C-alpha cells in the first residue's frame, strides 16, 4: 500500500483487466470503474491519475482541501473504456500515449501504480519507459505476472490452499460442460451448494442452488467453474497484505458487508471477540504472501474468508491485486496520521439519499451538521468517492477512535442525508 512516496506516480485505474473477471463481462467492469474517483486518495502533488471515468471539479477540490494539496497539482486524464478490451488498449485508442510520455519526461523517477498487474499493463509501462511500482527500475520479476494471473482464480487458490494448510470449503473444480453433473452430485451430500466461475469477483455470476428448488445451468458454460458447499455465514472477513522481497506485511483487516454475495462495505478493525479468528486469517495471508514473494510478486494481495455460525473460518479466494478497500484505506491512513489518530476505527459504505444533491451540496450539508472530518477532533465523515450521476448514491467513509463512535456518526449521517434504508 502506498501512503507516501518520494517519486511521482502514474496512478493507473485499470479496472478493465482480465485478472478479476474476463473482459467479456464488460458491464460488470464498467460498474466497478464507476468507483475510480477513489484512486485520487493515492495521489500526491506531481502525480498523474489515469481514470476510466471523469472526476468532477468539486470532488477534486474537496480531495485537495482534505489532503492539504492544491487539486491542480495532480494531473487527471480520463480514458473512455473500450468494451471487451484491456484498459491499455483504451489508452492507445484515446491517443494519450504521447501525453503520458510527455508527462513522464517532466517527472524524474516516475513509476506506474496499477490496480491489477496484468500483461497489457506491463507492456504499457514498457512502452512509456517507466517502471511499475513497487518493482522499480529492475523491472517486474520473472513469474510475477504468471502468479498474479493464476491466483486470481478460484481453482488455483484452492490448490495452493491445500498445500499451505489454509482451510477452504468442500468443493470441486470442473469444466462448464461438467457443471450440471458436479452440482447434482454435490447436492447429494450438501443441502445447498454455491457455484461460481473460476475467474470471478464481487459476486459475479455467483449462484446458490438447493436440493428442493429447481435450477438450470447458466446460459454461458464456457471455461472452468467451482462448486462449493454452502456455508451458513455469520461474518465475511478479509485481510490485506503488502508483499515485498523481504516478505509480506499486514496492512489492515476487517469485516466485509455483502449483498447477494457481492462486496457492499467494510468495517475495520474486526471486533475484539474475533481476535483468534483474525489471527488465523492473518497467518493464512502471510503464508500466501511468502509464496507470492518467492515467485517474484510484489504489491497488494489479500484473502477473503467466511466465519460460519459454528465459529469455523474458511478462506474463499485470494485477491492478488488492489481491491475496493485499498485506496480508501490509504485515505484513512493519511488523514489519521495527520490528526495523530494512531489506531483508527473506520467504515466504508454507500448510502442512497431520498433527495438528489450535487457533490458540493452534500459536502456543505456535512459541514453544517458537524459531521465532516476535522483533524482537530480526529473523527468525522469523508466523501471518499464522487457522487453518482443521479446525485443520490453517496460513497463515504467514517473515521473515529472507536467502533462505537463510528456507528454513532454513521447513524447521524443516515438521518441528515435521509438515506432510504437503515445501514
């Protein structure tokens, strides 16, 4: 995770990558890319942000004020995505390679920070003549691209988990043509099973099947699939690591909020009552990090896991890339350090207001209500992303000294913003 850096960065928001899901799922990738504004929290003066969606001037000014840097000190380049193509191809089609080369030439030591380390991104960096961070001038280590590609699949993680002693749900990997038979066979041993594409994230095409309800296979059965026992989940947890040649380091952990199997928010740290569980998850992630380092990978990685109602922890997938929580965590870390808040509690969520407001109007409303983040109080609400085009969806972070205080501020926010449903 990058919180400070001595040389400039090209913060490269390549949501359109085939690491998490196949590029054919462009509607899903477009939806994820709508959150690209959060990448601004990784920037410092002199940086370049390459984003698939535009950032409003009001949001850029807000981010600059909050981080005490002139908003114009960060160059923002908007690159319209191309359906079914990696982000690097969109950069070429937009005719921005010359602009990026010119910007890089005036920023000695500049490096490229991608969301996902894929082959098109590595090629783009080579064409620009800039290294990818954190690999630096020595270049991407042999095997790094390959291991990142493999361990963003369910099957590869399940195979590695068995070798590393990481507990996983009972399940099977199969080809699409075998899916119906595998599901039927597993339903003889489990009342419910979950099926999902081998390369998937954010609940994409995840489906729960039961013995008693009729079901049909998905329309598209190409590629590999994973079928697992359905667990009665009490909590969904994750831990994020930073991998270097010297080994992995825990950056943060927390509890994920999910809706329909998809990420819908985050709360960190996990309650003290789950300390033993968090420790076990951290041990698993450390083992994964050491394996990645041995193969030459460096950068962000993490493990998602579920705690069932019996208190048993099972890992569900590895994410060898930056995720929806990494850039917001950089914001939390940045503001907390400046305010002297050493161990902050923080929450990420999206509320939907009954009223449509501009970004500037929302920011002013928070200030008037006394909810906006202030360094002197070391607590408050931060608008961590640009508002949606309808002016109703509001991505936000709440930061405070304790989980209890975070919840209090969140409840006050819901009242002030007139959110449609309880959070």
